[in-house]
């Protein structure tokens, strides 16, 4: 499967234009701040947009459902271009918006990124490796997949799972029925995928920005460390003792190949496993700014959020030159209460998301620590 041409040719939007943003979380917030620095206004659209992280820093907000066609048309006619901070916007919503304005990334990209089976099939069609996988839509199919792929596997819902949600680990002694039920199996619209468990040396990601003219830039491969299924720390760039130059180049090639095949206009993050022998396997991707790219806000000439603004506004992409090495640490739940100490820490750059309530597992902000380039 290859990406189809995007909507109408992208005009170069002048500062003062309005960017429509689907979704209103912290990624939208940081994109809106980057847009404002270049002189653009942002109008966010989401069912939960009221007093959301993005709405707090945007010129306008529409609170409406994804299937409210009249609200979507009014929104589309009020902006000059539309992008997104959440890849699970319904494809029908994206298709409707494209009747009235440019939307990037487009419906073809969303249809791949929203479904793990579509995503794995797409990546494999490019001769890019992933963990072995099988579709599984019943407890019996889960058991069959584990027997075929095993002995250790992960059962995931095909849609909407993130930060470790909608997943269950399996081995030859697991109860397939319990695992299937734990991800909502049997409920309308719930489908599953069983993936072979990958024994990896480290997890990396590469973020690519691509313009409508096919121009691409990519940030260096970074190492990601997770805790309780949620990204904890990103180390940029990945250390040479963890990721060789050859492995980093392969990760870069893979990310660029996927972006090109999708005919992406915007930003794409590709998360990958690196095995002990240096093999690179794609885990998942997201056609939007990504948590593992937050370090670019303080350590690069152009951050990932500005790249998205540039791409969808028809502007030249910015330099990805790294001006410092960086370590990004997420502030999860009550971690945010450390903000006074973080502000007092030399070399630390604090970014808070404007969320009123610190709940367990909720991303409240992040801190970037900068170091001289290695």
C-alpha cells in the first residue's frame, strides 16, 4: 500500500493565518505555542476542548463531537488549514473536513495509524520487519496465535490502546479467555492482535518531518525508557554503546521510508526495537508530534512542533541541528509537585501542560535537561 496524493496543493500560508487543530491535549498546546511564535493563530476542535491544555493557549476553541457535521463545516470554514494532535480522529471526520479545507495528515494516513493490524500490514508491505503477529478475535484465536508465535506474546486491542493500556502479556500458561476479556474482547468493535514478545537491547524512535513537496528532515535516533508502560525518559541522541552508527542509520532509513510511502505531510514518529545483534523492528508509529520528541523544544534549532506548523502551512522545513544533547523526563501524576525544585535546577527546562488535576498515570508536563554535545 502506498500513500495517495494529499488534498489540494498547499498554499504558503502567511503569518496571521489560522491553523485548525483536531484534538486539544498537550501536543496541541505545544503546537499552538510554536505556531504563535511564527505569527499564526490556532483554533482547536475536540469534544473535550473546554479549558483543555491546547485551548488555554489558542485563539479559539470549538467544543463539539467528531460526528457533528455542521460544527465541523463551520470549523473548517473558519480556518486556513487543519492538522491534528491525535491520530484517532475518525476517518469519516477527516474526510468531511477535506471537503472544505486542506487537512494534513490526511485520511489515508489515519486509516493506517489507527489500527494495529493495518499498521503492521503496511509496514511489512514495505519489507520492513516487525515482531511476528496474528489477528485474534476470540479467546480461541488468541490461544491459536500464542501456540503459533509463542512462547511469550502480547495481546493488544487493535485500536485506541496507548501507554500500556489495552494490553495483556501471554505465555503458554496464560488463560486466553481472561486475556481476551481484559482488553474488552467480545464487546462491539473490539478486535485483537497477538504480537510475539521481542527481547530487545533498547527501544528507539525517530521523528521525521515531511513537506508537501516531498522534502524530509529527521531528528537523530533517541533511546526511550518506559516505566509501567509509559514513557519515562528519552535520551537524545541514543548513546553509541546502545545504538551503533549503523543501527541509527537503519532506524533513520526506516522512518523516512514509511513517511514517504504514506505521502505524509506533517510529522511522523516511528518507535522501534533494537535487538542485541543490532536488528531494528518497528513497534508502532504516530503521524503527529510525539512524547519522545519533546527534547527538541530546547535542544534543536527547530522543534518537532514548529516542523508540523511549517509542513502544513507550506513553509520550508526547519533545521534539525542539535545544539545540545538532552534528557527528557516525563512528569507523571504527582511528579509535577516537584516543579519548584525543577525550576531551581541549573540546565533544566520545565514545560507544564496546564492540567488542573494530577492523577496517577497522567502526563502533567516534562523537563528537558541539556548537556554539551558528545
